[in-house]
C-alpha cells in the first residue's frame, strides 16, 4: 500500500521525499488542488470513498497518516 500511495504522491508532486515529510499540508507542500487530486486518485486506486470530513491535515500530512486513512476506509475482509 505504501508504494502505491508513494507513486500517487510522486505523480502529483515529484521531487519530494514523502517518506520524511510529516507536514505536507501544514507546510504548504500539498496545496488545495493537490489535495483534491490526491483524494480522487486514492479513491480510484483503492476503491474507497473519502468523505469531505476526512479531508483534514491530520489525515493527509504524511505518508503514514495517508496510509492510515486508506486502511480505515477499506472494507473489512470477512
């Protein structure tokens, strides 16, 4: 999952070390259009739905927080 999310992030904004950044939103690395593109790409890539309420810095500030958001949104395996 991390690799897939890294690929999505790199397509949006290359030349960023997403494994080290922890304030993607707070530091303005990802701007509003980037966030919309990220959320759209995550929903398509992982077949999930991300609510507007989930589009918060704490869910999108780092690779780890984005991975956690995707994990929470993925349907539970039965």
